C-alpha cells in the first residue's frame, strides 16, 4: 500500500471497559497537514490477509506522537486484536492524517458550534473542540454526548477541565442511557453502588436537544452542527437539525458504523465494463465485473485504493467520477455539495454505463 508510515506503540491506556487509547510515535516519515477531526488508517495483517481501519486522532503533538481510540467491536476482525494483543513497543503501519470532518477556526468570528455524539463518536471532537476554544475565542461550543453508563464516558477529565477553564464558552451535557439508581430497602447500605449522577438520562432525543439549546444562551449568530456516531444516531440528529431549519452546509457528519447490506441481484449488474482509474499518479485501465462494487473490482485486480469501512460511511474511498454513470447504494459520507461536484464512494458504487473513469485525489 502507498503512503505507509512505520510507527512504534509508545503507550496504551484503557479509557473505558471497551475502549483503549493508543499513542504512536517514532514515525518513519513526517506526518503532514493534520487538521483537528482527521483520522489515520491503521494497517494490520491477520492470517495472511491485509486489513485497514480508520481511527480518529484525538491528540496530536507534531513531531512527537499522535493518539487514537479503538472500541472493541463484538465479532470484529481488527478491533479485538488491537484491544487485547497490542503491546507497547509493537510496530504498526499507518497512513498520513486524512479526512474532511474538520473545523476551521477563525479568530475574528463569533459563532456557535454544536457537537452531537454517541459513544466512541466523541473521539474526533476531542481535537476539534479545543481548537475552537483556543483559536476562535468569541464563539460558543456546545457538546451533547450520549453514553450508556458513567464508566463509558470517554475523556471525562478533559470535559470537566474545559467546563471549568472555559466557563462562558464551553457547555457540556452528558446523558446516560443505562443509568439506574439503586432501589430497595438494602440499597442504602451499598454505598459503593450508590449513584451520584445528576446529569441527563436516557438516549439523546429531541427533548434533550430542545432543553440543551433552550437553556444555553445562544446569540443570533451562525450555528454549525457536527454529528458523529452510529448511523441511526446520526440520522436522528440530522432529522432534528433539518426540522429546525438548519441548512445542509451547516451540518457536518462522520459515521462510525452502519449495518452492511449484501448486493442485490439485478440485470443492470451483469456482464463486464471498462474501468479506468487514476490512482497514486498511475493510470490503470481494466475490464471489471458489473456484479461487484468498483472498490472490490479494484482490490480484485491487485490495486491499493484508499478505503476503510466499506459501508459508505467514512468517505475514505471517495473519488471523482470523470466519465460514465454509477449508482451508489449508500452515500451517507458525502454532502450534497460533494455529490453535485461529482464525488462518489467507490465502496458503494456500481456501474450504469459501459465505461467508468474515476480519479482518486
């Protein structure tokens, strides 16, 4: 694979029962162009088969280290190995930082930035929020964060620190979906199990957001929404913002998971077609099978295009459609503006014409 960087594992910290934070350093190449909110690809070989996964960078110190979080996914191929078998001193290979889910602080602007996250979806926000707090000091930052239990609140110490240090600028609201207070006569003797939680309860719903945004003093300024988490959560939050008149170009999303679906058989997707690809400075021309996604056709041909989730949610495999027509089964990771500009997700695209040309930038 192109653009691989060798790195050493400098530290591993368990930050919740299911999530570890990994610190990498001693990079074989300089990391360039990091922007808060971006991710890196981690490449791993399992049983002779190559895998890669995208992980959001939550801390980055130029020239020294970067940190990302890994949640162990039940039944997953990569995350259980990283969670259970990765050790300090191990060597891993990563990509350069990449991704479009970023913030662009501007010191002279006064805006409101609303961050909506569930579970491990908070990880990119940990680099995005302080960038805004420091570099756009006249703006307000609001975080609504859904977790299962108190143990699952990631980076709690940081959130509490920001609340104290940026009292008139940062507003944090955490809601626990599986929070339960001790019940019964004998619960009073179980001091270790008694809850002191005074925050919101339940999954993040419209009522929570109404309360959060109503109780926060918002000026009549431009407001941007950043949404990250599982697919269902993002769709719900997008519906809320749309219902409240938020413009599409003021909403930025990053999907962490979506249920994959099998390709449905169709007469449209039988036979062969011509696929041209501009990739890593090379021009490749090949005959491909219509029955598989374009990304899969490229992998079958021995090419190494950028990709990660293969579910249409991470935008890693996006390319510009230069010629021909395709159908995307899912386009969650692309904005309306990107689609209109010709961007497609190769992992979700199948040909509708006899000739398709893609350019990976």
